[in-house]
C-alpha cells in the first residue's frame, strides 16, 4: 500500500471540496504512478498554526509516495496533471500548492520521522487518534482528516 | 519547500508561533539565499516527545546544489538556537533534525523546484 499525506488549513475547503480533491489524487495516481492501494491522510491544521512567507498560511502541501527509481518525466507529468485540476477545485493561487512525489525510502523517513520523535506514550496517543479517525472515516465513507494536535 | 514541522509538548501562544515562524524564515533565507515565498512552518501541540524535549523541529529542505554538509549542519544549528530564543525554551529542551529532499521531486508555483542556488531564473520564470 502506498501513502499520501496532505496538509490543508482549517476552514479553507468544504468537505465536498476535500472529497473531490481526494478523488482527483486517486485517479491521477492510478493513471500516472501505480494501481496499488493508496492510503490518503489529510492533516487539517487549526487556524494560527501554519505560516508561509511570514503570513498565516493558505497553502496546501501534498506529499505522495512512489517506487524507487520512478522516472522523472512521469513524475513531472503527474504533478502537472494534479496541479491543473487541484487549482480548479480549490481556487488557490499556484504559489499556494506544493506537490511532491517522493521515493519510498525518503517517504518512510518523513512518515515515520514525525512519530519517531515521540515518546512511547506520545506515539500510543497519536496512533490511537489515527485509528479512531480511520475507523470513523471508514464507517462514514469519508476522507481521513486528522487534527494533528492532541 | 522548505517545510518546518514543529511538535511541542504544550501549546505555544499565537505570538510565539508567529515569532518562531518569522525567525525560521529569516534564518533559512539568510543562510541559504532561498526566497521566502515558499517557507512553510507548521505547529502541532500536545505531543509527548522523546528525550524529555519540550519541542522538536523537523526541517524538510531541498538538498544538493550549493548545499554542502557544513551548510546544512549550520542551518540545523541556527534553527535550533533561533527556535529556543523565540519560544523562550532552554536550548537543551529543543531538538532539531534535518531531512533533505531532491528539489526535482517537488513542484511549487506550477514549476519543478530549482536546485539550491538556482532560484533566480526559476523565480523569474514562475512569476512571468
């Protein structure tokens, strides 16, 4: 299973927009990268907790996993395809969107790095929150959206 | 990119977060020459951190180009010191680690990111 981490700002996108954006990511991932199952986790950052260029942020940061040695030409085509459709749905300026397609080893460093810095009880608390959120999302058939605060 | 990901044990005030984000942007741009347009700093709190730290920063930055090991270690060290000052935490209660990303793996402003040191022509193109 491959993974995607998406960071968005609180109150920026409606639930309908998030669902559309996730559908876009999944479709383009299938078309350009891999038909493997894709886990998509959204981090919705509360207001006042993200900054870009010295201001309260309006940016979205999308980090996606790919196999080792993924061709650069295909990466560029994939990122451009997402960018075009994402901006149509979100209404954002191109400067407010960062897209990255990262090989699996580095992606693992990123994905696990945020947990490795936690003490055992911190990791358990965070995993419990993720699991609750995943179960809720699975039952309601909605995107997995996490508030990263505990 | 860069994305500075900060986890703290306790919540910081908005003012402290703002000061910290500004300090990080100042340090990052001052040391690397990179533009501030895409410097992202995100905060999360309520996390019990390893080693008794009160705050941890993961610095996700472009690697390669004109960034050698000495510069990246200096960046990490200055970020650590800057964050300790802006949050009024003891230096030994703050931890900073650095993760390097190949620039060509990411896109911002509709363009694949430039190699470190090649931002001028990239900015001219992306703002044209």
